C-alpha cells in the first residue's frame, strides 16, 4: 500500500538553518515582519483559513506539529495501516511558491530538500521524498532537480502553485 500524500513537517522552521545558504540564514533567523522568529515565511499572509487546516485527531498532546513527530507518524499511519511506502509532500515548505524573492524561495527549497533527506528519508526505507522546487525561479528549480533528483529515495518533483496574492485579489 502506498500513501502518496504524507505531510511531514518540522517543529520550527529553524531546523532549516544549518542547511540554508549562509547568505539567506539571516532572512529566516530574524523572521519576516510582521512575524515571529522561527516562523516560516508565511507570518504575514492574511488569508489563512479561520478554523485552521490541520486535523485535530492527530495533534500530539503537547500541541506540536503532528507531521514533525516520526513516532506518531509510525503509530497512526505507517504501522497502523501497513503502509509499504509513504511519499512525503511537506507541509509549510509548499509556501515557497508564494514568496516574492525567487532566490530566497529556491534557497529554502534546497535547505528543505537536504533536511528532508537527512532527517526523514535516512530513518525509514518506507519513506520516499518529493523534491520541492520554487516555480518562480525556473533556472534554480532545474538546478535543484539536477542536484538532488537522482537520489534513490526521491520519487517526484513537487511544484507548488501558490500565489503571492490571495486568489480573488482585484490587483
């Protein structure tokens, strides 16, 4: 059995700092304004769903992100349903397509891909990865596919289609 849409996550986006190009570390470490330190670059997005979008039935007791907990993923998904392969599609990382700075978006995608390979794919042979690219930087996306696309556990390229403005914005 294959689950083709497993949302792995992080407890904080700061896990990407060691993988991020030094030039862009300050962007993430200081955060965007308005926004909080350690938040992924969505802190200023005004169009979030008012009730949230995460499943309440898989939220850890400590309130952390369910997708950041490998043990919980094993208990509630991989082992419970006898999943042979789970294709990781990320969570907040898909928002790279909404960033105005294409170079920062590509740097975040690269950092996430390296983090996912080391933190997730290396720990369980059932996990397969989606290579994330920033579509607003086509040359950077192609370079990232060439750089990591041949990894044995990468099974697809995820090109998200977010918008820098909310859909329906009259601009």
